[in-house]
C-alpha cells in the first residue's frame, strides 16, 4: 500500500479528494502514509486520526489532509465538525477514511477507493486489493 500511495500522490493535485472505503486493517492508513511520502511529507508522522478526526500535514509539495470519520454517526456530526469545509480545500489533497457520513458533503470529483483484504487480516501474508471508483 505504501508504494501504491506514493504512485497515486504523483497523479494528484491541490483540491483532489480521495474517499477511502474498507474494513479495519485493509490498508487505508498505510495508503495515506504512502501518499504523504509521495508528496515529500514525513510518512512516519502519519497516523490514523480516528480520535482527532482530522490530521493536517505540511512540509511537502502539497499539503495533505487526512480525515477518519469512523466515530461519526451522521452527516450532521460531520457538518458540525467542519468536515464539509475540509473536503473543499482548494490547496490540499484530502484523504477521507470511512467517508459514508460525509457522502453528501464530498465533492462530485472525489475518487472512491475500496480496499479489500485478501488472506489473513493484518498478517504478514495478507494483502489488500484496491478497486477505484472514479467519477464519470
């Protein structure tokens, strides 16, 4: 996932939004670490923002916003947390884990990436498969 994230980062620009869908341990945060590395951001600083909802990373070519909406239960909570504004940041690349509660807030150009586990979850032999659902 790190390598894929680094590659994808080179294809993105300011204002791009990625909606990351998949079960726990499928590689979403690892993918975001790769995005950070591909943007010249210290990937060791990237952690799942489950409890803080949002982490913002600078110091690279383009700022990276990483949101994890796992704990939210409604679109209203996402709006109250200011997620709508973050999703339309024209200067950053935005990656959103568990985006369902922000679905109505996501820009139409958001690219959905679905992560699926193949093999043992979190095991050394386990692998993730990514399906890209791009806007028309």
